[in-house]
C-alpha cells in the first residue's frame, strides 16, 4: 500500500512543512487540489449524494503546476499529484506544457490526477458549456497523450483543431505521467477505465470502495484492459495495519490520508501515523 498526503485538507501555510515531512517520514506522495476560480454563488458537490459545495468561495487556490514545481525543487523522492486538475477548462497545449514541466523538474515524480469538474458556475465564468465537459475532457486527454509521445501532431476534433504542431521536450515518464481519472459517477468510472492509468476517488468506506472498484474492473475488462497496470486511489479511515490489509483486499493501491485535526498539528500527526501505519505496513 502506498500512502499520500492530502494537502487540500491543510491551511496552505503548512503545505511545504507537510510535504517535507512526507518525504522524511516515508509517505509516497502529496496531492494538491485545483480550480481555475470560484464564484460567489456556487452549487453542486463532488461528493455523491450531496448538493452543497464543500468549500467556501473565498477558499485559497493556486496554480497547481507552479505550486508542484516549487515543491519538486524542495524535495527529492516524494511524488507530486493533482487531486484533481480540471483539464476541460484549459486548452490541451496549456495543460500538456504544465504537466510536462512538473514531470521534468521533478525527474519523473508527477501524478496527473484529472477530472471533468463539478462546479457549473466555474464553467459559466470561463464561457464554456458545462454540458460538454465530458467530451471536452476526453478530447483533451487524447491530445495530451499525443503531445507527450508523437513528433508532429495534427488534430481536428469537436473542440480543438490544429495542424502539425511540435511539442518538446517530452515528459520524463514514458509514455506520459500517470493519468488518474477522478470522479464517482458512472461516466467518470467509464472514462477512467477507457483512458486512464488509474482512478482517483473521494472518501470511501470499505463497502463503497469495493463497489466502485468492482465496477472499474468490469469496465476494464469491457475495454480489453484487464491486464493493464491500473491504480486504485482513494481516501478512507485507516488506524492500523489491519485496516490497511482490509483496504488492500478490496483492491486499493494508494490511500490519500489527512491524519491531523488541525493544520498546526499536521506534522506531528503525520509522524504518529507513519509510526503506526506507514512504516509498519
């Protein structure tokens, strides 16, 4: 089992301290949330069954690629992930360039978590059609993969069209940084199974995780990808090595944790969790 740290559960003042502690204590990765902007009035939620936004409109947000590149320069081993990057809101040239830069500066430590987005008002503000987000994401992912691997790329699709572009240098990781598709909906699971190198979910119980992972395995088989390496990433309660074994039994490969109650206590709580779980697993 790999263990990642949820930077989004911290006051940003403590992001660097938590990242440095993660590297020292044996955590495998840190994960930064991302939005382009928030609007004063917000609706919806990324959490299944909830309708109220989980964050206030004045919550601090940052350019994920710039922030992770900074953390890359302060670390040597810990992996750096987005949880998740709203890929449909950008042109794929911008997205691919940011992802490639983080991967190169970190010497291949970038994990590219992407999502179709839940905040309709963010799309409205960007003057994009929220109802097209799934198709835009699919097209953007396919373009990024080609930019990461091909010498010369032409593309003429529903949302993006261009001839003979060159994208250099290529990312350190081959064929590209792992693309983990976020989301809990049927559409998100299908996208993960069809296009992703893994799935990144929200907080789960053992039972709900087993349901989603079962669905993903069926979809991977449907797309002929059942033998392709595929990450299963989510959050959930972990207090002991026995808990870790139970998560492993349902198929989880990485857990993203936030074992603190308050941000100023984060490093101390990460130490306790590392002693009890990370190093003992």
